[in-house]
């Protein structure tokens, strides 16, 4: 079975999914670089619009990747982009904050706190995307609590 080149480009997070090791971390790093350096990404409406599109297209794209590569394949990293951008939503573009959020996001994505660990077992693109979305929401909540009440 063959993947359409556009689907392959998007689903693999601009081919980060084909990096032989730590593909999720490389995808997340690329998502951070996009967040930091793409003009307009700091505008919440733009950020939310791009994030929403990634989530909506990520579900069928992830389903296609599962059909070809198996359950939650490392080649599919579009979910890392969604998770990274949820984690960074409304975070100031301060390098210390961004690095801290990146680290928190990678830890949450790897550990899969409940119910992300349950969502991971769902079939198809929903499972691929939802576990990362849930883990990212934890990071979003935690980071905003820290930013607003401690810093």
C-alpha cells in the first residue's frame, strides 16, 4: 500500500517520523521551531487555527499510517506537532519557558498519564492523536498554573 506524498509529508511531520531514533522528539523540536520562527504563529488565533487543522487532518492521516505501518507507528509524528502546540498555547515566546514546556511535553508524552494511556489503545487515528492531546492538555494546565500563580 502506498501513501500519497502530501499525506506522507504531513503525517510524518515533514519526514521527522523517518528519523531512525527519537522521531517524536525531533518532530516536537521542529514544532517548537515553527512556533518560535514562523511569523504570525505568536497570534493566538493563528496558533489555534493551525492547531485545529492539524488535529482534524491528523486523525485520518494517522489512520492511514496505522494501516501501513501498524499500531501508533513511529513514522507518524503529526500527533507530536499537535501535542507540542497545545502545550505551547498562550505561552510567552521566552526561550526559558519554551524549553521548559518542551521538556515537560516530552516527559508527559513518554509517560502517558491517565487517561492518555487508555486513549492510546483506541483504534486508528483517534488513538494516535488523542493520547498526545490528553498528555498535552496536562502540560498546558500545569504550565499555566505555574506561570500564573508561581512566576
